[in-house]
C-alpha cells in the first residue's frame, strides 16, 4: 500500500471562520522550503447568503513577509483561481489549487462579495498541503 502521510506536511492557512462580511480573508504565509509542491485546500460549510461569491487569489514572493507579493501567473497554477472560487450554493464542498511556481512563499486570500449583513454567515477554512519533501518521512505533528 502507498503511504501519503509520511510525505506531506499540512499547514494552517485560514482557521475555521464564520464570516458575514465582505472583508478579505488573508491566509497565513506558507514557506515551502524543503518541499517541492504545495496544494491549497479550501473547505466550506454552510453559506447562508443567496447571492454571495468568494473569489480566490494566490500570491507568491521571495520575501518572508511577502513585501514583494505578486499574483501567481496562470502557468504556475494547477487548476485555476476561478475553479477554486465558490458561490452561495457551494455548501459543504472542498476546492483545491496547486502551485508549481519557483517562489519560496505563497499566500491565499479569499474575498467575499454580497456576503455582508446577512443573518447567516458563511463557514470556511483552508489548509496548505506541502508535498514532495526533500527529507522524508515528514514529522508528525508538523513543526
């Protein structure tokens, strides 16, 4: 049987959040040092507003604080930001977006629109899965 657990490291991007605003949710900066791949996974729960949209943006940079952040070129994505974005009817789903660019740091942002002032907030979270480690097995729990 193949083993995935010893060759990945999950990292928190957005802790589970309940949002009823149109404020951008800016994820943690992910450092892919020691890994050759990263895939972002976004999980939705209930999305209450009947006209809400959530747009995904992935940025990359060489500076640890992302002072040099630029949007990732489409050629450096596996999937698209549009496919990772979601709308009000995407309750209880998962979306993924892979990065194959050469920059060390990446950051995911999810920007809601039409989600403010609703009686029922949208529930979501995101993690980054670092893969293809230079040293395996990877630690559990991850550092």
